[in-house]
């Protein structure tokens, strides 16, 4: 059941906790983020009980060798 609450954009964004600019202009996905996201999903399927921190620890050596820094916040977001 879908309820239409008739909230304004300003009020809805305030309730969710995002800025209106982020809502109107979402960042385009980059090729690197798409590749990283696919690897995260693949690792999550292989290691069912692993959380984002363990997955981050598993990805860290590979990307550090490539010279790319990823942090746990990015892993959690993707």
C-alpha cells in the first residue's frame, strides 16, 4: 500500500536528512565505483557472514597495490 503524504521537497529532504541539492543533482556513478561495488557484492556472496569492515579489509591489499586508497566509509556506502 502506497501512501501519498503530500510533503514538500524541502520538508521531505529535512526528514530524511539530505540536502535538496543532493536530491536534485545526484552524482553520476563512476566506472571505478561500479567496479568496486561489483567486487563488494561478489565478496559478500562468497562470505555470507562478513560485514562491510571485513570486506573492506579483504579489498584493501588489492587496491593498495594499485595505488588507490579506499576507506571503510566508501565500502559501507557502496
